C-alpha cells in the first residue's frame, strides 16, 4: 500500500534546518540521499484481507530541489522511490518472495523565520501523491494489489544550533484519500482521512554550499474504505498504514 508516503518528508527537514531569511538573494538547493525504511499496512476484520498485516523493509532513494527567497519564502519539490524490495503479506501462501514498491512526490511551500541566536521556525503546506504496489502469487487469482493516495498537508518546523550544526524537528497533519485495486477487477476507495508525520534531524554544513543531514521520520494514516460487494455486500473497513525511516542525505546550495 502507498501513502506516504509526507510524508512528507525529506523536504520538510531541509527547509527547517537552513534559515532562508539570512540570504542576500534567492538560492536553490539540491539534495539526494538514502533512507532505510519500514513500511507496514494492517487490515481490520472486515477487510478483504481480514486481520492480515503486510510489511516491507527497503532502502528509499530521495531527491529534491528547493528554492528559497531572501524573505524566507520557499518552494520545494521532492521525490522518493523504493529500491529493490519484497513484502510478506503472502508468506503463508508461498515461499517465493513477492515484489514491493512504494514511491511518493511532494510539492511544499512555506515560510521560514530566522532569529538572531541562530534558531528558526517555519510553517508549510503542500500536496502529496503516493503509489504502492504489492505483487501476489498467481494462485490467488490476481498478481498485484495497487494503492494510490493523494492529499494536502500543513505543518510546522523548527531548528536550533547544536554542536556546530543545526538540530531540527517538524510535525505535519495530512488529509488523504486513497484507492485500492487489484488486477482481477476489485476496486474500492477511501474518503478523506487525517494522518500525521513526525520527524527530527541534524544538519552539518561543511561549507557555504555543501551540507549533510541525518533524520528520522514516522508517518501514520488510517483509511476508512466503503462497503464493497464480494459474494454478498460487505461492510466498510479500515486500513492502517505506517512508515518509518532513518536516512542520510547530502545537499548542495547555489
């Protein structure tokens, strides 16, 4: 299943930890990194996969670009994609690993204010699109599940100078909707739901241009899907999604 990814979330930390208001002119920042990630999705007793849990551990590749104005206004475009990965939803059916993928894209805009002591605060909002694919053994009658989600988010962040670098934290809430389908014809949708993302990080700048950031992130979402028809009309059900990661990325400013 896919969320999201806010995610959210490499862009939120990059924006919070580098105060933009100290810049004499607009700047661009490019960043890229890797993040070991755990993705888990669980279904309640009314779901088609009653009381089942799917889990995947993978490395996510993250890239993005940020534009920052002299007044502290910023716009960020970020993308994340899982590298080679499998999931365990069908381990009771087959011993053959089943492929898994998860990617998301975020567009963020906000404002960052820097204080004289080096601390900073920011407010931001944006849009996220997420896609997840869980492959399945052919004996089940289908070969893959797809979960697509999208929504808007708002949040706050802050940074403070520590040990020659900058420690940061952020919190965001998101209003998301999703669609679950497989290649045998099943198709169901979830209306807008509220989720959240938490994160903390530390950035050290080697020069005016180069910096490195380590961060930890956690995202939680709960989707409520409508009633569906199997052999009979089945009730609505809930699907919980969680994503945690611990990553490192390098940035270059020009």
